[in-house]
C-alpha cells in the first residue's frame, strides 16, 4: 500500500520542481527590454585622418520573439574635425543611424557574452566652416551593416553591459571592403 502512494508523490514533486524551474526561466526571458548606452566612437578608413574620436549614444528595444531576439537600435554619433585641419576651418560630422538586427547570447546565466548583427540606414551630416567664406553642409543617407560583441552582467531584471561594434556604411568602396568601415563604437550601458 505504501509503494502505491510513493510513485504519485514522487511524480508530483518532480513536476512541481520542473514547473518552478520553467517559470523562473520564462521570467528571465522578458518579452521586451529597453536599453540605453553611450561611449566613444573611433572613426576609421577615410574618416580617421579627418576627424577626432567622437562620442556616441544609443537607445534600443530588445524583443524576445519565441526564442529569436530582435534588436531595434537608434544611435547618434558626433565627430569634430581633426586638429591639423582646424587651422583654416572648423567642422563636424554627425551620424544618425537606425539598425534592425539580432542579439544572440552565447551563454545563459548572470554573465552573458553575446554577439550582434544587423542592417540599417545611416544619415551622415557634415558641416564645414572655413575662416573666410560661407559654410557648407551636406547630408547623405546610406545603408550599412552593424555587428559586434558584448558582455552583459545581470542583477535581477537589470543588466549592465559593455559592447563594441563595427559599422560598415555602404560607400563608393562597397560593402565588403575593409576601407569602407566608417566607425567603431564602444558602449557602456544598462538594459531594463
């Protein structure tokens, strides 16, 4: 008689334990998260001689779509003209970009390395003011690729992260030429 109750009790106990574990895992996988970050951005390719290191900020939404993470990112970058060129003129470059991509965790747990990949549009606005003469400004929209890697540390629902990305804006060099990479943003931020 005792053995007939032991099996149902053991099964019930196992199911309750598994249900609690599954509930904890589902709570860890939030449907929508909001992230904010900022940091330095290093100009590369043709821009590295013309501009100083700049500043950048970004905001993004991270959606968990049935195990596939979709990341929608809006970023802003600002560069000032390099010192050597400032003798006869002043100027700056601003880039406003929107990227749709994915963020894939390589490990699960409180410390998560991850990779990023996406495609987006970038509006590059340049302004130049010579010491004599009228100032000029240009604006050009280009498509591009954005990818990188990061490390997030979770404390409850909040995560702190650091990430580095490479932005390859399609220019006259094409999309696969390493010389067409425009900037390397390095960000520190929080994910809610």
